[in-house]
């Protein structure tokens, strides 16, 4: 075996051109005289050429970004300090521009796929918040504000003389609807911020009434109050058995209920009338500090409870006579 | 040194002498633009530039790996000079440029290439079928031209004698498989 090793090594040196002088002459002489040795030399030359071709193809595959089987992995282990794999550094030659781009330009790194997924989810959540909640919510609020500020009384009702209510004493027709802010006009928003729009009661008209007030005269201090005594300050004007006292101003609003409510709501100086049109002739009168509404010849007692109440027709004949007497 | 790449020509040369194929990659990156531009500006195509680039780097690899190699100029200058020679050779092979240099053309003789006993491609296929150690050892020795000591250091053998013995075993294994493939009568 030792001789075989030496013989092959000698042939290697000959093929590399490393032999010279006497050694080279002896080698050539042996080739000429020993055909088997000459054949061995040629065989070795052919095999070496094949080894070179394999190595060359391997290196070319590296340059082309192809991983030759087995070799690269071992090289990577041998050179532990190397950071990048050859495949990462050298793609195909024709993709040269991409190589330069990889070196000098920053590009998103999608190797960390979970970060990309998290970013997409976050963006989706943000879009949902903006377009699915915030903007619709804002639109709804804007719509509600608009409905409040633009809820104007119908102009024909507010300006035509026929539409003026039949009031007892010179109603001062002041349209203050634009400056009023009534809780009834606020929308009934569904909780949770959804986009359901609730229709509101609609205020048709409002005005200020100076309501006359009367007081029943008690027998004490006056033997007969059947006659009217006009004079004095006016605050104690006597009409039959009644006397006129200082009235008050009442703000009257005409509302259209979306649920068909028929009734009223009376607080101290504010009266809201439902299911009653501004053009209908109504009048108001205080009798013994009780407010009465007259409509179509009928009187209705209005309780200042501050709650929604239905119209209650007054059937007391004596009371009606007293109301009718002035 | 490798952690931050090959910063100097000496680094690259040393790594090539060690058989580190990643030095080849660095050479590719450093010289790609210049060689490509040169070939394209001299009637070449992108494919031809690729061929020149490959042949150039293979030649540089083999030359630098030789123990006697000494770099006297910038490595890029050396690479570019080889690339120019490679391209001029290819130009002369192209029919439309065959009367570029009559003197040099006359020197090229078809019978210069020796007739080989075996088909080189088939031999290379058998080389690739060898185990990794044998394949690398034979490539380092016959193509890269690494000496026994360098191979021993690179591949983790005890010494050069071990490499020499192992190299013999690998070579005989390859030779046996090739002869089995061709048979004695199939020699070219």
C-alpha cells in the first residue's frame, strides 16, 4: 500500500508539472516502456479532470446561489464565524440589482411572521374602531345635534293670524323656539352607541301667553259681590262674584307626539300641549290659581304637576259658569 | 474577521487559501459591477457576462489557492485583469470577432487538449457520489491545490501523512467505481 500511495503521489506530481530533472526523465522513460504504467497515468489524469470539473461545478453552483449537496453545510461548520449563508448572499447573477438592493436598502423583514400577523391584526382593530364605531358614532351625534337645532316650528303656523290661539288677554306672540332647549327634543339614544335612530316628539309651535287670573270673592268683607266694581289698581278688579287678580305669563308649546300621546304637561310657567294644533282656538284662564284650558267650548283643568297628564274635561257646571262669566 | 465580512484583500486571499468558499462570494460581490459593465460595454450580453464572471472567479480561486501565490496589486485589479482576458478569449471564439487577433488565433490549436480515458462529466458525477470527506479532500487537493498540511488543518486530520493516506483511499474508491462503470474496454 505504501508503494501504491507513493506511486499515485508521484503521478500527481507529474501531472501537476512538479517533476523535473532526473526524476522526470525516469518517469517518462517508465511510461514509454511500461504500458500498464502509462495507462495508469492516463487514468489518473482523467479522474483528476473529473474531480476538477466536479469542484468547478460546485463553485459555480455557489455563485449561482445553488446549494451543492453536502459541501456547503460542512463549510459552514468549518467557518463558524461566518454570519450569512451563501444562499442569502448570492442569488442568481441576473438578479444583480436585487443584490444591491438587499445591501443598501432597508426592506421589511418578514421572517418574523408573527410580528407581521400582529401588525395586521392591530391595523384591523384600528380600522374597525375608526370606521365601525367612532365615525358612525360621530355621525349619529351630529345628526342628533342637527335635529335639535333645526327643529323649527312650522312657519305658516307661527305667522298666520289664523293660527294664533285664542287667548284671553293679548298674547304676546314671541317665537322663542330657536333659543329654547327642551329635554323632549333630545333623542332617545339606544345604549351602547349603536346607530339606531329614534324618532322624537316634534314641537310645532310655541308662544307666550299672558293669562288672566280670577279669584272667587269670599262673602266676608263684602255683603254683595254681584256687581262688578271696576277701578282701583286693577289687581283687585271685581267681576260679579269674582275679581280679577294679577295674571301671569305662560309659555305654551304645541307638540306632536310620535306615540300619539294626547294630553299635556304643565310646570310653573310652561305648558306643553299634545295632540292640539296651534290653529285650534284655545284659551287659558286662571281661576283660584287653577289653570283652565278652553277648547271648542269645553274647559279642561290643567294640573301643574310637572308630569304628562291627559286632558280632563271639567264638568262642574258652577265652575264652568264662573269661567264663562268673564 | 468573518463576523464583519472580509474587509481587506489579505483577508480574502487567506480565506481562499483555506478553502473558504464564502470568500468566493465576497469576490463576486466586490467585482460584479465592474466586470458586468466591462462585458456589456464590449459587445457582450448579460449571459456572457455571467460566464465571464464565473470563469474569472474560478481562475482566481485556483490561482490564489496556490501556495506560491503572492498578491502584488489590489485584488480587484487582479480579478479584473483576469476577467478581461477571459472575455477576450470568448470574443475570439465568437465568429463575428474571429479576425480580431490573427496572431493569437493561430496559437490556439484544437489538438492541445489531451484525450482523456474517461468522460469527464461521468467522472464528476462519481465524484459527487463520494462521501463528503473524500469529495472535499480530493477537491481541495486536485482543484484548490491546497497542501497536505492545510487540508489536515481544514478537515481536522492529525497530520499530513494521515491526509495522504486518506487521499489514497478516496482516490482508489473513486477509481474503482469509475472502472466498474466503464469497464476496461470502454476506455475512450
